[in-house]
C-alpha cells in the first residue's frame, strides 16, 4: 500500500464522529446515509468553518436529500449510452471510462449519487478491460476521459497500466482525467504520481473547485505540481445554491484558480439527479453570474456556463444574449443543432 493510501484510510470521517465536533441529531441522518453513503476526508472536513457553510453543504448529509423523490436516478441517461460496462459513449468522438467506483469525499450533489460506493479503495483489478477493447475497435474515438468515482483513487501502478493500454491505441489522440482529489485530498498529488503522468502526454486534467475556501496551501501545491509536470489544468464548477450562487463568490474563485494555472472551464447547471433538489438554482441565476463576470474580470477567467440536457442530449453553452425564454421554458440548441426545451427551476 502506498503512503498516501495509508494516510487516506486514517483520515476518513464517519457519521458517528460528527458529534465530536458539532452538536447535531445523528439519528435523524441515518435514513439519509442508508440511501446515500457518507464519507469525507479529514482534510476536507477541517475546512468547515461553521455548520451550513459552503464546505459543510457539499459534504455533510442533509435531510433534504431524502425529500427529493421525483427526480431521476440517471438524469443524463448514461445507461443508455453504455454499450459495455464502465464506459459511456454519448458523443461520436469521445468516451468516458469509469475506472473507479468511489471518491475520497462523497459529494452530496453528485451526478452519480446512485453509482458511487462507500468502499474507501477500489478492488485491485482492472474492471475496464472490456471498455478499453471497445475503444480499440472504434477508430472514431479520439478522446478518452477517465472518471468514476475518482480515477486518482487508483494506485500509481494501476493508473499507469490503464494509461499505457490507452496509449497503444493508434487513433486515440488525448486522454483526460477528471478528479476532485486536489480539492478534497491534495496529498494524493505526490511527486511520484506527477512523474508517472508526465510520461503519458498529451494528457489533460480537469478538477472541481466550487468555492474559494477550497483553495488552500495544500490544494494550491497539488495544482502547482500537476502544472509543473506539463499537464494543462481546467476546472469544472457546479452551480450550487448556498455555496457559490453569487457573482462575487464566483469571481473570487475563478481569479484564484488562474493564479494556480487552472483554467476555469465550465460552470455546470446542476444535473437533476434525485436527492439534490435543494442545491438547484434557476438558469436565470447562472446567467446573472456570467453577466457579473463578463467585463469585470479577465476573459481567460470566464468559464462557459452549460446545461447538460436531460436524457443525454448533450451540453449546451448559455450566454445571456443567446437565450430565448418563454415563461419558465428556455429554448436551447444542442450539439446536434436541434432546438430543445428546458424547464427552469424556481429561484
């Protein structure tokens, strides 16, 4: 077991430990964690300054989660686009490989809230062998995204093995890693990991900062190490009620990210996955935030605001002047050029 894995296992917070830090009714949260597992690294937990602050909201169970019974389990219809296990093929030229079943911190707003497991480390096996064989047989695939769960919960050896297999595929041009490890467990970003990743260029990495409080000396060092290894870094933020649905907060976040050589890439409208309704904002709120960034900070600091359309219809970028709205219905054009309707949430 690698040193970071030992540290990781020693720092996990369980539900019973919360009472050591905060006065709360743990019994009332049992039905929540029975349905949606709870885990948070001690590092990320220690970023909480007070109950219900932006860090708390992202990682501590909430009774509101089990009140949302109408939203779908798989809002993006990923199962439909999964021709083989652990692979999602929605766009013609790229696929997602789900190489890990879990994450160091189980975010309460996760799109794959019903997919991630509570096992602290994945089993030592390569479940994506069939998925890699699928990529080998599809010459139109030029881009592979490693996701999960969190790919960096794999050991250096396991991840290196997957990357080596992918690099042998002639038609595959780039590989991307989607990870929240720099945010929730930055000690995973070791020098040995960065040296290994550096051997697999062209390699890109997107991480997931949602609030300025997540930018700490430790998370900054993790990003600096990755950037120094020549890995272009992007950030995908999810718009969350009570966390970052404020133009000033978002401006501070994107500017701090640029200092770390992390390019703000997307602001996602939260997917309508079951158990997350209390986090959702209106589309209008997202457009207000984009308007609050344009002209008020560097163009390089402004991410695209996107909706991943329900049913797997693809991401749609939104700009205030391009959006047509009638009542609560937005008319958007997806990547196929089709005009689709999107019903807004209440503010």
